[in-house]
């Protein structure tokens, strides 16, 4: 029995995050300033942004369903951002009010991986590194 042929998709699959923020317009402004994010669309309380084509979304908390890390008192996710110049991105975020900002070289099976991070003013944990983990590695 032959398996049916799957037609190739026109677009790649994209995985994204929706971050809970208490004030979406304020968060949009911060992500634009700190990370160079561009607004894809905004409904006021909900917004779609992108950084170099990587989309992410902002939404206010929803009672008993979706909450900010600050309200919960813990990190709810780690947002991983892979860029050409992680040092510059982290420095810009810290200058705009993020906490943390350390960065170092890590030895990985595929070689050197430069990565650091920060906590944004809304409590989200961002790890910012070079693009080396995005390449296929066959160890």
C-alpha cells in the first residue's frame, strides 16, 4: 500500500511565545527600545511583535489561566533569543532597565556558544546567545 504524498508547506512552522504583561502598551514600548522589536499588530491590550522575523506576543494576565512571573513569584518560561551579536542585545536591554546582563562563552559539543541573559521589567527570563545551537549537529 502506497503512502499518500504530503504536499510541501508554503511556510515553515513557527513556534512562538505569548508573554503575560500587566500593561501591553508599556511592554511594547520597552521591547521596541530594548530589543529592537517591531510591531506586527496591536489591539491595545494584545500585541504581536517580531525580532528579525521571530514573532512573539503580549497579553494581559487572565484570571486562573495566565499570569505574569512577578505575580507568581517565579519564572514561567525561558525565552531563548538567537542573534548575531548577543553582547550588543544584552547591553541594550540592560541599558533599558533589564536586570542581569552577564554573558560568557560555553563549551558545547558543536564548539563555542556565547550566551547570557537578563530579566525584563515584566519578570520574563531571556537567554540571548549566538546562533550556533540552530545549526544541525551530528555528534
